[in-house]
């Protein structure tokens, strides 16, 4: 796991430095205030999440427990036999987290291709293995989203452990209506296709993402300055998560909706 994959989108914590001069006491108070803001946000979000998720039926699929492994859907679909052998070769495995970028399964608006997911799921059905579905937007949002006029956010890859370190990338602004229109549609289509599968026991709550399915967004000082130009982004982001908690839960009413929450390191 890379450093980037173990951080929370800390850009939610506002900068409070005045005129570039901060005393040791003010630095200490700023850290305390930041921790208080973060804890308050997480508490509010956790309460919101619990209030919106449906109660799982007793007869529904069991919750994910035990040893699970993450598998890129594209790799599993490219060589189903190897994927099956790998899964069968680990008798301790309880489930597989299937992951793919949104643009890999929907290259044209409204015309998704679930062929790769179907191939991976077919293997797991033969084995009787539980699985989780994770669809990542962020840098993997399809180009047509921007062609339709969705607002974009330009930044760079800051993680030195990635092969494309320093490259310019674009993500959709999470509360943009055109982005939400398209992402909501693919969630609904996924639900229509896989929510009735008893082996599908979980889906990942994605909606506001950067490089991964975790709740990261670009957060360098330059990035935060850009977010600030968009107004009071904190409430907007919370509204995004509330909206997509509902939408994932509606599309997958018998599945657990999981949030990949990351730890703040600073």
C-alpha cells in the first residue's frame, strides 16, 4: 500500500495560517482545531451513512468476513483460467474484491460493456466464491463526461511510488450535475445486472475519488486553493456522499455498502 493510499482526503481541513506567521501556540491550536473538525465530519458522516443504509434482510447474503483479495477485472477477464486457478489455489480465501475503472466498462455514454465483469463473475460462480464490486471514477471517469460539459479539476500525480509520477491528470468535480447524471446511470445499470446474485455481497461507495476507490481528492496547497475557488466545498462534498450512499444502496438493496476510509497521517 502506498502512502497516497493510506491518507484521508485531508484537504477538508482548512488552512488557518495568517500572514505566513504562526506562533508555536497557534500551531498547536491549529492542530487541535483540525482534529476536531475531522472528528466532527467523520461522526456526522457515519451517522448519515447509518441512517441511509437499508437493513439487510436475514435471508440476504452474509457480510464480507475472512480473507479477501483485490483483483483487477481486466486481468481476470484476460485470462479466466489463470484467475480461477489462483482463487482455487488458496483454500483460506473467503472472497474477491473485483475492481475496475469506470472508463473500462463504459466508453460510450449509456452503452456500458459488462463483458469483462461477466467473465470474472462467471469464474467466481463456478467456484461459489463471494465477491465485492468496486467501480472507480476519479481519473478513470470516461472522456465523454467532459465532452458533455462536466466541470473538470486538473492536477498532477504526487505519489512518487506511481510510475506516472508528475503526470497531469483530470478528475470530475464530484458535485457537477453532468458527472452525477452519468455516474448515477452506471450505478443503476450495475445494480440491474448484479444485485440479484447471492454471491455479490458488497459494493464500494465511490463517488468523489482521485486515484483509488478510497475517499481521496487532490489536496496539495495548490489543489486546496483551487477547491476554495468553488465556494464552500465541505457541505457540497458531504451532500455528494449522502446522495451516493442512497444510490448505491438503492441499486444494491441486499448488499453491504462499504466506504474505503483512509487514515490521516499529518
